């Protein structure tokens, strides 16, 4: 945002440049003004948008020529003065001054000022003057405003500088083509986006409520009902073509909205249109400002990003507003409408297989669950993309209107605006009082970040449980030989049907699905790198920063499949630090013995894996028969709580301890069966006469002896 504006006065000698400046600051006329008034600084409260203003006088004559040039080059706007009593000074505007500025390459707005109107005979016709000015305005588009004044009478002097400030702060050129008298295409594009965002129910017209919301968003003030009607009447009157309605269903159409802005510009109310553009995040170049699209949002190391409840609610509302046929899913046309305000009208997932990456209905339309899952995935993997799209979709401005309770909003004390009967003075939209009502720097959409939240994923070895439970979106990386069935697992996760025909995956693919766990919904994202990217991606462990689990997949019917993952694990030893799940696919086909030094089950056991409900693994699945569901909940489980799923590095020690424990357990089990067997024997021996029994332990040992061949009689002898 601009901090300071430089206004430079130029014109022929004696037209009253210096007098104008003195008249402005002294508020009365000074007869013997100095030839060149020193530079004046007006404080920020003396400008419409709170910027300081420097006013620079220039002298005349060849000695001053160089300085005039220098100052003109540094100017943000030029106040070009002539005297209404000096025809020469007027003619020199078009014959000398404007061409001279062009020759210097100066391209700033010019305010043309006719001074000394106190000296003009009152019978002179104002219209005649306008006739002289009009062709100038056509020829020189840099002429922003023309104004007549009198330094002597302090008439219109403040206005001269005010218009010059406005010419800098609210320039016409980016918005309006002064020759064709129409809004420029870039301006139309931006206003169309703003219109779409304001049309929260997406019915193609701005209703009274939507207009009122719009007024609130831009000017922090409600809209007076009568004025609302006034606007609509005005816009309706301006309709020239019966094919393009300005008003439909008692609401403002896009054509009407554009017409209204044309009026603002034509009536010198550029500040209104500019304030609106700024509110919606656009800069002077009519592109969305970086600060608006990417508000500061730090993700500390070890933390991940998810959507906050407000974020989920917003995406839900957006979904509902665009589901025009109310079938609970967004078809391609509805999606196109939804993303119309995004750059290029595009969703952010081009090339990422959307909507195949997420849950759709049979026709391929994205369901609400699929929609939220897709955003959950995007937020985890590319939070900046989510931030940007929140901005494109209007979250910073309309989350409030959509009744989305974002914490920072409610504290601002701004309640959902209603059409009110407030005093007309609060009506800032059309009467120009919006100027200065909302300085540009106050319009900061920092609230976008309220749609996100930081979570701390649980890492293997973390002792505390509490933080980890906040996470609800998890990424699992799927690794395995080409053709081992990775993509089929991804498709299944997104609820897609099994594809019998093999289509190799070369590029990164992702799929996301909602999985219920402990009564709460979680999102599982599965990702495969694709054969062209895998090696490159695995070389850099930081690529796996968000990975919560690795799924090692092999084709149980292909003898060479398992060695692929075993090699991979050997080559990239850091993979061993991730919670891991081994999966044998195609269990519907004949099992093949793997050409590998150990078979998969032994391999898993040797890694010391002990996944709840599974053990060491591998897990057998069949995508073809849809026998996969258990896989996803298992992945989710180890992602949430990696205990038992991370290969144990110091395995030998662990194994010894486990064996020792197993040994004990075995002994106890043996003891149990000993007792059982002994009882059996006692019963048997009873049948053959029987004897009295001593402590069972003693008998146990004797019973073992019987197993090894000692006769019952021998036993009895022992007893
Ligand atoms: N009657 C009248 N005289 C003015 C006005 N403005 C300036 N003058 C007189 O015009 C002469 C030139 O003014 P000055 O400000 O020095 O012109 P500059 O050379 O453009 O800076 C001075 O005698 C001023 O008093 C005005 O609005 N009305
Ligand atoms: Mg002077």
C-alpha cells in the first residue's frame, strides 16, 4: 500500500500555481506569494485513504527547466494549471504541456485546473468552456479531472488537491476505458468474480439480503431499505438492451452489477469501486494480492495442518450452494460453477486424478463426503493451496454471511447483517461517504487462517498420547512392484470399482477415503509415487515428512514381487523407521512361493512387527473380491498409534527377551497340560486298581517319564 503521494504543480508562469498552494495551507489569499513555494507535506488525515501528501511547486523559465522535469518524473499526479483569463496558458496545455509530459514518458494522472475564475466576467458561458475541455479529455486520456477554481477566493482550492489525491489513490485507467466509455475487460473479470462470491445462494442474482451483506462486507454498514430500492430502480432504468436484464427476480443481475460500477466510474465515484476491489483482495493491478491469497501461516516443524470445524463448515456450505440439482453430489458443470472465481476457473487438482481420487457417486459426481475428503487431503499435503482456494471461494468475507462461526470473527462484534432501517447516513455505498470510511490497510483478510488448525501427528516413540488424538487426516505411502496392485487399493479406498485391465501408474496418484474409528470420522490418504517418480522421491526422506505409515505391497501370486519391496527397504534404510504394514494382494489367485531368502511371513516376524488384530503380517487382501476393508482401518490404526508397527531395530535383544517370555509361557502351558494329562492317567490307572496320589508336581515328572516309555507299573513302584 502506498504511504505517500507526490503532487506536482505545473503550468505557465503567472497562472497561480504558488498562489493555489498558499491558498490551500493558509486558507486565504496572499498577494505577494513567493515565486516557488517550498515543498509542503500534508498529514495523513488530510487525505482520503490516510496517506501523507507532498505538494511540490515548480518555477518557470529556463533556469528552472531541469528541476521541473525532475519533479514531474517523480510525481504521482500532476496538477496542470492554466488561467481562465489567459487563453494562451490554456492553449499551451495541449500544445506544450501534455505533449511534453508524454515525451518524457510520464504516465501519471493529470488534474487540469483553470484558475482565477474570480476574474472571469460573469456573463461568460460555462458551457462554452466545457466545449473547449471535452475534446481535450478525449485526446489526452491522462486527464483525469478538470476543475475550475480561484486561489483568490479560496474557491474549489481544497477540491483541486482532493481530486489530485483521488486520481492517485483511485485511478480511472485500470478500470475504465475513457474512449469507449466502458469498463475494461480486466475490471469486468474482477467484478464478475466479486458478483459470484456475493451471490452466496448461487442463483445468479444479488438479492436484498446478499446486497446488504455485500454492503456490510465492504463498508461495515447496513443498507437502507429505501436506498436499496433506489439502486435497483436506477439500475433498471439504465437497461438499454432487453436481452440483458439488469434486474431479475427482484435482484441485481451481473449485467446490472456491472452497469452500477460503470455509473460509479462515470460519476467520479471511483473510490467506491476501488474500495470494493480492495476489500475483495485485489490490488491496483487488479490481481489478487499475495497478502490476501496467502496470509501469514506458519507450520512449525513436526506439526501438520488440518481443516478446522469452521473450514469444514465453509466447504460444506459451498458444496450445498452449488449442488443445484440437490442430488448430494457435484457434477462437472456444478464443479465448474463452483471454481469460476478461482484462477483460470480451475480446481487445484489438475493432473492429480480428481475426481477419481475421492468418493463420487456412480455417475462420477463428487459426493459431500468425497468433497470434504479431497479438501482434507489437500490441506494436509498442501495447506497453501487450501488457503488460496479459501480466498478464491470467498471464505475471508463470506464465512460470516454463511453463519460460519469462526472464533476470530465472533470477537469482532460484527453480527450477521440484516436489512435494516438505519439512517440514510449509514448508507455509504452510493453517496461517496465510503471514502475514508475504510482505509485500505484495515482490510486485512487474516481470518482465512481460522479455517485451518495445527495438529501434531504422533511419531513413533512419542510417549504422550494426548496431542496425537487431535489428528484426523493421515497419509499412507504405498510402495510395491509395478503391477502388484497398489492402484487397485487406492481405487478401492475412494470407493471406485475394481478394474480388471492393468493400466500402469507412472505419475503420483492419491486417493482419500473417510474411515470411521472409535465413532469418529477420519480421513486416510493413500499415495503412490508412480514408476517414473518413485526412485527420485524416495531418495529424499523429507518427501515423506507427512507420511504416517508405509504400506508395503506385493503380489502374492507373483514369485518376484516380494523381493521388490525387500530391496527397496534395503536400499532406503530410513523406511524402517515408519510404521509399516505388509500386504499380500490378489489373494483370490493361486499363492506363489516368493523367490526370496525368507518367505513374507517370516520376514515380517523377523522385523518384530506386531500389529493389533493382525500380528506380524502380511495381511492378505483381494481388491477383485473387494476384500480390503480391513486394510484401511489397520493402516489408520497404525498411523494413529504406531506401537507394534515400527520394525524394531535392536531386534536380537528383543527377540531374546521375547523367547524367554515365550519359554516361561510354554512352561506354564506345559504345567497346565501336565496336570490335565496326569488326571487322565490317574483316571486310567484307577481303572486298573489305582493308588493314592501325592503332590501333583511330583506326579507330573513321573507322568512325563511314562510318556518316554516308563510303564505304569514302574510309576507305581516309584510312588
Ligand atoms: N485574481 C486572481 N489572481 C490570482 C489568483 N491566483 C493567483 N493570482 C495572481 O496571479 C499572479 C501569479 O500568481 P502565482 O501564484 O505567483 O503564479 P505562478 O507563477 O503560477 O506560481 C499573482 O499576482 C497572484 O496574486 C486567483 O485565483 N485570482
Ligand atoms: Mg510560482
